[in-house]
């Protein structure tokens, strides 16, 4: 896969994540246009507002985790990263417990943490809890992300992509896992992924 194909596949992932909330906004606006019942209009307004917030949260996540937000060598505040991740899961079936240190991390380490957290969220198809812990302020970056919930699992093609060993052509599902691998490899982070007994764990550093 060349760089252009990789970028195109990653854009497909972003679009996939935005289709649902943007579609809900459109549906809500259609109801507002045609509906005269006050209660129905109020429900439609709530749908538009919550879906727009969800779309904005997913765009903010993608801008940082997938994009080139910040200048080369920039650092990111883990408190801000935590707020971005909590906004990302808000309204969904997954609870996020952000136990990261109050510290600034090199941008690529922060992006790796965000992508590892997304892999953990995606490993909970029926919802659950994701706990994120990082090294203390002033220590070299390291983290552990743990997901627990009913039917917690990592699909084989996603796991192999995350470890840099894709067994099939990358697609919209596995491309984000491969990006996680590329970030980890570039940082020599030693990323590991394990899944057992209803839990999924990603560790780096």
C-alpha cells in the first residue's frame, strides 16, 4: 500500500465515523421542516443538537489522532486529550475512565495513546468500560489501556494490523489499527495487544 492509498483508506474511516451523526442531523432537520407538533419538534431539536455534538467530537478526535494538528515537535496536554476522548464516547455505550497524568506529551505519543484508546473502544461492541493510565509527569511516556465488557474482542484482522502483520488487504476496519502500529513503530514504543476473558489490553512504553 502506497502513501496515497493509505491516506484514502484513512479518510474512508473518518467518513464512516461521521455518517451516522451527520445523517441524524439531516433527519432531524427534515422533521423540523415538516413537523408542526411542538413535542415532535422539541425531540427533533434534541436529536440535531446531540448528533451535531457527536459529529464535532469525532472530527476533533480525527484532527488530532489521524491528522497533523500542531507543528512538528509539538506537545499535547493529556488533560485536553482526555477531554477529547470523553467527548468522543459521550452518548455511547462505553464509559471512559481517564487516569492519565497531568502532563504534556510529544504529539506522536499522544496520538498513539488516542489510537490505542480507540482500538479499546472498538473492542466493546456491546459497551463496557475503558480505563486509561499513563506514566507519571516527568517520566518517559508509557501507558496501559484496558477495556472490559460483554463480548469484548479484537477481530483477527484488526489485531494483526495493530501488530504490523496484516494477513489480508487493509480496509476501513483495519486501517486505523495499522496507523496505530506505524505510530508505535516510529516511536519504538513496543506496543503489545492482548485479549482474554472479556478484556482487551494495550500497553506501550
